[in-house]
C-alpha cells in the first residue's frame, strides 16, 4: 500500500514539474521575441547574427509623435553555424528565442556573395520560422541595418517591413518573401531578386532606406537595379499592383500615370526549336499629371495619342530591363525560366546546365495594352 502511494506521489510531482516547465516556456515574459534577424559571415567563416528583439520586461517607449512603441533590444553573437549562434542568446538573456513574430531577415553582403545556400537551409528547416516574412539584402553589413538608430531609438524591424510592404503601392520596391525563394529552389532555379537596404545619416539620426533591388544569379549577388528600373522588373515579374509611372513624351512633356490595376500574362511557345516568351501587360491607369497643364479640353484623339506613346514607352523600358537582366547579369530573377520548368520539363532537365545561355538566346516579345480610365473629373471609356 505504501509503495503504491509513493509511486502515485512521484507521478503527481512529475506531472506538476512538467506542467510548470511548459507554462514557463509558453509565458511570453520568458521568451525572447525576435523582430529582425541579420546574418553576416566573417573572414574565418564564422557567422555573426544580429537579433533585434522586443524587451518584454520593460515599459513601452514613446516616440516623437507620441505613439507608444515596444522597447527594442539588440544582440550580436558569433558562432560556427546560424542555429547555434542564435541559440547562444539564451546564455546571455536566459530566454528561449521566439521566431514566430519575426518581421524581416537581412543578409549582409558577405552572405549574399558566398553563403546563400546555408542561410536558406536554416530558415527552411526550422519549423518556427514563418515562410511569409520579407527577406532583404544589405549593401554592406546586416548588423548595420538592425543596429541603426534614429536618435536614441533603434530603427525598428517593423518599420523596415512596412517600407518593403509598400511594394503594393509603389512598384519601385521589389518585395520578396521567404517562400518565394524556397519555391525557386524547389523548381531548380537559384536566380532571384530582393530589396537592397542601406543606412543613411542626417543630423546625427540614422534611417534605413531601400536603395534598389539586388539581383542574384545562381544564389550569388551580381549587381543592383535602381528603383526606377525596378518598376519594369516588377512588370516582368507580374508584381505590379498599383503604382505611379512618370514618362517622357516625344514632344518633351512629362506624363504621370496612376496605375490602378495591372496584370502580366507570360506565355511560352517554341518556334523553330527556340523558346519564345510572350509578355502581355494589361494596364488600367488614370492620367495624373501632364507638364505644362491642360490648356484645352482633351479629345479622344488626344487621349489615343497619349495611350500609344505611353504603351511604346513602357514596352521599351520593359525590353531594356529584360535585356539587362539576362544579358548583363545572366539572371532569371523575374522567373520566366520557370515556364520552361513547368511546361517543358524534359527540355529543362536536358538543358539545365546551359539554361542561362538558352534564356539569353530566347526570343522575347513584349506587348503593352494600356486603358486610360480618367483624365481628371471626367470618366473616359475607351472603345
């Protein structure tokens, strides 16, 4: 009887001890809430990981505009692998890292030029990592981005995430989420693009800016496109939602269009044994501004002239961006090669080692169909 009671008590103690540990793990105060992860690689091949976290033990800070903001802490550790380096923060803070609230991954130049495969492997394998977070490249070190300070406060990973997320309204920004890179890897392609970040300073205050788009070939950083070029990379990639476009007309006027809807249709055909990619871009836009102003009421002929010149301008810009992408950078960052992988898998597998050369020598046809909705207060229906 006594033996049975003793066994029962041991079981009860074990259950309560286990439950206490589980409660401890789940209590947010005992977790290190990660908001940003920056990764650099050093000359000795060790990794430097910079974590931007929310300090759950401190009271919220107040920003200059009076809004309440969670206080931010940063940690910088060095180790042999990304995983063990991040886990080593537990020795410093005594808390278990929580990845599910992470906002952004920033990769230093040393990583983007050498070790992208290792980085992707870590974020794919760790089940706590969300696949829908933004990933970006730093012009120099990732630690510079996550340790930037706007006065006394850190530039938050959340604000960087919001900046990249503006790609839905500004096609000068190329937003890339982790799952998109994973899909590229799964389809055999290691060419991609992501926003390029840099730190600027004015009056002693730092800010993090998106300065362009980093272009990758076979997981290696090649060069970056300006924000103006990024607009047409987004058209090629079918990633334009709504945006503003400024273009020069033949008569010297500047025209601004407010793109309210855009869809890029990308099809593949083989002509004389050569891949032919047909890129059809359908755009609905409003005339937002014409330099010099409108001196007379616009006729349908005036609008048709603007429509034609704008279509030609956009077609030319998309074509130039495509040529630079494939011929200068040897990169399929816009993902057209995926059409070969999906619709001509046997051809793709047979020519996989020479796919860059095949894409460079393929035929590309660009056609833009612009519908002008409004010229001002008056609604215009184009037939």
